[in-house]
C-alpha cells in the first residue's frame, strides 16, 4: 500500500501552538475528530530496535518503511471504520530526532511538515512540532496531549509516547475520563492495569518492515 504525499495547509496551524514562558500552551485550537500524537524519538527507537533484531533472526535486510503505510497500520489497529474522517498527525521532535529512521519520507521539516495523504479512512495531515529552545520533548508532548484531551472537537486520540522517559506524567492524563476513545501504542505490556486501551507497537512496525507471518514460524 503506497500513498503519495501531497503538500497542503495544516489542519492545525502551528502558529497557534504558542508556548508561553510557563510552558503552558494556547488551548484555542481547532482540531479534527482524530488526532495522533507521535514522539519521533520513541518511534525511531522502536523501529531501530525491531529492525536490528529481526534482520538478525531472519538473516535478511528489511525494507524501508513507507511512513504513510505505517500510519494506516496504526489506524487499522485503532479500529478505524471505513467512514472517511480527517486525522491530524502531530509529530513531536527535538534536535536529536529531526528525521524518521528507516522511513520514507523521512525529513520532518522538508518532507512531512504540512504534507497529507488520502486513504480509505480519510485524510491524514502531518504537522511537525519541534521543541526548539522553548521547552523539552517531554513537556511539549504532555502539553499537546492535554490540549487534545481537552478539545471538544476530538473523538479519538492515538498516542505514541516515550513512556520510559515521561510515562509517569502521561499515564494519569490518559486514565482520566475525557469522553474520548484513547489508544496508546506500547512496546510492552504494563506491569499494572492501565484503565484505558493499549495496543502493541511492534505489530504494525513489523508489518511495515515487510515481515511475513510465515517467516516467524
């Protein structure tokens, strides 16, 4: 499944994501019904870890990930229905994670920021949100998540957060009843019940890397 990325205006204007000195953010943001929040450093870690492991196990080089295809695999695992709806994909990154590892397209600034693609589940629009010198990645992700969870426009939130770094801040936010469907992708099962839905991140990444089920028998 290959989708051509096309440049278009953001659904979320990054000019409205103004971080104030106290690290709070403007909450008057118009959002679509579906929002994905992706910590690029975490996604890079997961892709690199799985790629290295399975290339050794399968004794072959794995394919470069079509990022639009991976996004669709996330949507499938989050139980998207075949009723077209807009999805905003917010990709939070810092100076150490400006590109998506082993993906195409990969450059968050020049290739993905402001791009979009259409699928059977509707349009997916990308916005790359850098930390710059204003805040760190954990605080930016947490602030954005709070805005999304508090938005009356949003019905479904899909979260790829770096839990080893700031999971203690993210988990209580996701456990609150915001009247939304919440799906978190994780590398492994939590030691304690979470109280919200989660899915295994390795499965969609393995699909996107071209790993076949019969190879794992």
